[in-house]
C-alpha cells in the first residue's frame, strides 16, 4: 500500500465536506490530511508494517 493512495482518498473526503472552521468534521479531516502530508515517511513506514501483518490483503487481493 502506498501512502499516496490513502492520502489521495483522505483529500477526496476532505474536499467532500464544506469548509467550515467551526465544524469538527472539517477540522479533523483537514488537520489529519495536513499532518499526514508532512509526515509521509513515517506514514509509509507504518503502512509497510501493516502490510506485512496482512492489513491490506483484501484491498490488494
């Protein structure tokens, strides 16, 4: 699993929610997207570990 794949989906979800800085859903999606974007190396390492554990077998199957 590539980090870019999940980040692209997270960005799509983020854009589906109207920007409203008073809405916890928008705030959550926006800041998680920003954080993951800035820490791609660590996120990819996590995904690699999860892939070894079979977390993406059904998706990639």
